[in-house]
C-alpha cells in the first residue's frame, strides 16, 4: 500500500497537561498554531505537538480559579451560537468565548491534517482527569471545505464525568450534518478552558485520542 491509504487509525492515550501529542508528518497529523502555549516540541523526542498551560521557560504555572482561558480565535464560525449543542446547558460557546473576533482559520490552537491519499472520517475525543469537576474544557473545530455551517463546525465539552458523544469532535459521512475530511485538507481547532472554584494544585488535564477511518470505537451510533 504505497499510496498512503489506510482503513482505520488511532492515536491513543495522549497525556494532557492540558496537552495533546502527535507529530506533523503522520498520515493523520497534528500541527501547532501560533500561540506560545502550543508547540511541536513535546514528547520524549521533542517531535510531538503539545498544548501546555505550564510552560517551563516562563514564571506562570497554570490557570487561575474562577477564570477563562482561550487558545485560538472563534471568529468566522457561522453557528457559534448553536455549539457545543448540549441541550441541558443554556450557554453556548458564543456566550462563553472571550474572543469571537479573531478568525479561527488564521488563529487556532492546533490543526488536524489529512495527509493520506484518501478521505477519512475523523474523531477527536477528550477524556478528562477527575480534577476537572470544577472546570470544563471546550474545543470547537472548523472544516472550511464542509458544505454549510453544520458540516464545517463540530465541538466538544469535556468534564470529569463526560458523556462520550459530547466529549467528541466528529467529521464523518456516516453522521448527519457532517462530512469526511478530504485528503490534503485540515481541520482547525480552538480551545476554551472555563475554571470555577478549583483548588490550587488541581490537575485539569486529560487524555486526547484521535481516531480516523473505519474505526470501531467512533462515538456515534451511525458510524
């Protein structure tokens, strides 16, 4: 199989500080945006993408209680007032975000790249640490090649005891109002952390898994 085609893939068990790991050259790659909190120098061999709110070369050591931190813009998302689509929560990302002006196409936390030779269904999930009971992690994504806002946009909200589907970004032809990711294209992702009365020393990270192709563990009944 010299064309770069594959039927399924999983990048499993990535530790988050808040962090996510992979390199930029994989068939399904992850690449850092321009913020100083995201780099491609993580991992044991300094060749993996990492989102780190505890940078080693600065005085800051994490996030404050009762605060919000946004990495990447949320401008240019036409249906931001409808995501993440949790019917039990009256607030949308349009209500919660603190930068809805910077366009996500230019200002993003990281991007997911389909560098294979085929279109693929893609899922990004976030499994939060138990300390996340006093915080929420939101991720919103934009796939510019999607046909209309529902196909372009996906989002997740992760808590300490998440609903698996809510803590998942999905692009798949097998899911309503969604689409596979074409080869040679990317999905931009921005991040919002909303912290409540968390205790000093709490670890608000988790584990991120990226799945692609005909994967058995996609968190959708249609897949």
